[in-house]
C-alpha cells in the first residue's frame, strides 16, 4: 500500500480505480444465457438437478423452504440475535415509513375544465434476491422486505442460495419469518433470477426483481431486464472516504477493511488533505488486518481497487468523489455537514467520525441496498418508492376539451394523424 498525490494519478491507475470491476462480467455472459434458457424451458427440474448433485438428494428435497425448516432455524438462533433483528425492524420501518407521504399528487389545472394528477400504486408481485455464499445476510432480508411491505406489494417472493447442507442459513430464515415472508425458496445465482422472471411450477413469476448478488446474478438481472424490471445492476461493495487532519486514522482503517472484507473485488478509497493521516491510516490497516479472519479478501481488494491519495484541498477530493460516484461515502472532516451540499453523486453519505459504514449496514434504519460501480450518478438507494409506480390520471369536461381543441387539431394535422383530429371533432 502506497500513498500518491491525487494530481499525479496516472491514466492507467485512474481507470483502474474509477472503473473498478466494471466490464469484468462480460466473459460469463454466454454461460448465464445458457442457465436462463435452461430455467425458462425446464424450470424446477434444472434447480433440483443442480442442488441435489451438489448437496445430495437427502439434503435438498424441495425448492421451497418448509415450515419445519423455519421452526428448526428458531431453535438454532439465540435471543441476542432476535433482539437485534427487532431493533433493526423498528428503525428500518421508522425511516422508510416517511418516504411515501402521499399516494396522490396535487391536482394540476392546466386550463379551465382540465385536471391532471398522478396516483401511486404498489407493484403487485416482486422478487427479493438475498445473497449468500461467502457470508450470511439477514440484514439484506430486512432492507429489501420492509420497504416492500410498507409499499403494499401483494406478493413477495424471496430466493437465496442454500449453504453446504442444502438449506438456507438459520439467521436468514428467522429474519425472513420475523418480517412475515412466507414464499421462501432455496435457489441462488442466475437460476434464481431466471426463475423469478419466467416462473416455474414452484416459484411464481414476478414483475420486478430486487437485490444484489455475485457476478452471475448481476449479469442475469441485466439480461432479463425488459422481461421484468430490476432495481439496479448492483456490483461489488465500495467505500470512499474524504478526510482531513481531524479524522481518526484507526476509524478510517476499520471502515476501509469493513468494506474490503466483502470480497476481493470490493473497492476501498481514501482521499485526504493530510499526508500524515494517510501514513497513520496505512499503519492501522496493516495492524488491523492481522486480526481479521477475512484478511485475505480485504487485502486483495485493497491491492486491486484500493487507493490512498493526498489531495491539495477538500474541493479536489469532492470533485474526484463526484466523478467516482461511490456506494458508501464517508466524510470525516471538521465540518462534514458543510460538504454534503457539494456532493452530487453518492449512494449513502456518512457524516463525521462516529458514523461508521457498519451503522448504515445494520442499525440506523437507512437502506443498505445502494448503487455501485458509478451507478450513483443515476440511481438512488433502495426505498419504498422503488416498489411501486405512478399512474397518470387526467379528466376533461366539455369546456376543457373545447379549450384545447385547436391545439389538438393543429398537431394532428402536422403529424398526419387524421383519426386523432376526428376523435376530438366528433365530440362537437
């Protein structure tokens, strides 16, 4: 790990840092297409064959989670975990309940006798993908399901990859049950995305798919977009920290590693105005790495997409950050609140030394499903609004239609659509 001056960042390193893992999934597209076509034609049979071959018929007996499996999961989970889940449910619910304050827009009267407004409707059938594999994510269950419940989605499907025993992790199952999910399926990867897109004998077809996953999940979501809607093309986790001399290097190091441990393709960036702080942070990173069971992943992520750079000013750091558009942006400066107004592109912003990324991941109530890979330039964090859509409504009286009659006629003539003109004229 070396420190560089931000102005001296080479074009090659600039592309490596800003592009991160973008484009790394192209080589798996043919395989993902093959998986999707297999599910589309044979559905449950493909899923059963895959997991029974991997885990044995005695361990993987059905695609759907049974009530017995949920009951067994509660027996394996201690009270400390359920207490934590209850607090998370409370906080996430409080934060998301205020996101959709009205479901009918103010009626606009563009002319006499004309009214135009919008009414909000929840998406009826949605699918949640909860990642697994290298880690267990009961938190992602809550972050994805609670906004859907608040939105009023009628049917909520959850898919998640089974573990080595052919079952879902106990913590994931308990979290799902505690928020009231009942249609839970033991299937992951591109198979899960395809199953929720086209439907199988067991897994219902949905209208929109939510949730991050591995590269196969990401590519599958992009390939089925159009057949269904997707929340966003999510990728590997990333953190970007802007810090001055007032920041705590041990806190910075801990937060960088908290993101780096997600996987070898995670991205960890520190831009600071203090060379001394950068040096101290690297020492802290090296020190804290030795204590982590996930140190191999964290170390590799720092090597691949990590950056420790000194900026001439906070303004320079902000400019670089807005171009990078990070998933998580921590601002550890003397007056972090003053900087927020200058941030244009970020998934979730964390202010001050005490607002660790981990707080947002689990307990503040803010959503941790966020845009990655520069997608924060055009995508927002997951919220209640993502689980519905606005329906436009309009109403004309006879007087209202008469007031815009000449405009309709003129445009219909220019666009050579006589039936449009007649549809108005016939009423008079």
